[in-house]
């Protein structure tokens, strides 16, 4: 009589095959997505339908092949499967923005910041979307939040607003504060503006040759 272990062994091997195949398909999915190939991702999803990352990679593959509607559909599925995770909402929004679907992107990002309020990249993309949508009020709100969280480009934009009075009252001290935050984070345009500010002075901010030289030297060292 055959050992019961020999009878069970083929069943154990068969049971392990789907998992092994799923891992293989997942690895192939990641590699093929960059080349716009979808078959491995589709097979991996069939084996792991609740894997949000696989669905996101399928979306990437569709975008790489130019199938944008299918790409957004796959990315939407990734958001759903993930339970609305901010990271997947951000990825959906990024691809939506690529094809100028700024309203869709902004809607998704507004949901993302509700669960990830300190994620600077989400606020930065949201500010960009509102700027493209010509929604100055919301662009200022999102841009200010991104600046507060440390985005140097958004800090520079905010400084420029305080210089020109775009959506805010002209305020040289606020302009200086945001320029310094941006410059200290390594943003060259802010360094150049600070050097000019200290060359010319502003109301309440006297010219300062030493600070002008400091920021000019910073620009040189940054660019060299």
C-alpha cells in the first residue's frame, strides 16, 4: 500500500503552484509595465485580485502603451482595492494630471490629504493642478501648505506672491521669510532674489552688502 505521505505530496505540490506562478507574474509585471506590456500584470492580478500594487502597475503599463483610459481605470481599481490609501490616490492623480485631467486629479488629491495631511508631495501636486485649472484661491491654499511642509519651490512662489500682491497683501517681511526658507533649502532662484533684495533693500529691510555677498557666494558654490 502506498504511503499516505506519497499520496498527499502531489496535492501539496499542486497547491504551491498558484503561489509560485503569482510571484513569477508579479516580478514580470513590474518589469513589463515599463515597456507598456500588460499580460503579466493581468495574469498576476488574476492570481492576486486584492493586490493594489499589481493593479497600479497595470495602470502604468497601459499609460506606457498610450492606453490612457484603461490606465486610469486600472489605477482607480488600485485605489479601491487599497481602501483609498493616499499613496494610490496620489499615483492616480499624477497620471490623470499627465493627460490634463486636472479636475479628476485635484478631487483625488483632496481625498488623499484628508488621510495624509503632512505629505508634502500631495500638496505640491494639488497646488499645480489648481494652477492649471486657473483656481487661484485653491492654488494659494495648497501651495502655502506645501511651503509650510518644506517644498522650496512652493516657498519661492509664496514669496513672489508677497512681492507682487498676487492673492495676498504686499508684505516685504513675509517675502523675505519665504525667500529665506526656500534659499536655505537650496533653491537657486530664491538665493538670487535674496542677493538682489539685500542689494536694493525693501521697506523695513535695509540693504545689506554682507548678506548680498553671502547669497551670491552661495549661488556660485551651488552652480559650480
